[in-house]
C-alpha cells in the first residue's frame, strides 16, 4: 500500500483486512472533517487522473474528498491486481 500524506510517501505491505481497516479509519476522519464548518471553497471539476496526479505531486489541498477517493480507488486497483496475481499463481486455478 502506498500512502501519500502531508507531502510524504509511505509504502508498506498490509493484509487486505488491514488495508480495509486503514481505509475505514481514513474515511471516518474525512467524514468528521466534512461536518466541521470550514471556509467556503470554490467547486472545481476534476478527473480521476487529475486527482491521482495531485495526490502524487502533493499540489492538492490534501483535505478534500477527491484525494481520499483517489487513494481509495488506488487501493481497490491494487487489491484487485493482487487477488488476480494470487489466483493465477494458484496450482488449482488451471
């Protein structure tokens, strides 16, 4: 799992359950922050690719739900690819 946070990159191996727990905690934190009144931000339209680029470069605000959504999608892609690799390596798959 690769986590981009506060301009830093953290790479670590987690089990699927651990990754789900991390995502759940992160989404809960985002929900809590969204209920706190903040300054009004101008709405902007971003594509998933742009969200990913901002998360990688660190140029995004980091507190918006776009970067959390991008991270969640990245995790889902990683877990799906890992599942496919495990299934293809299984001796009982053929």
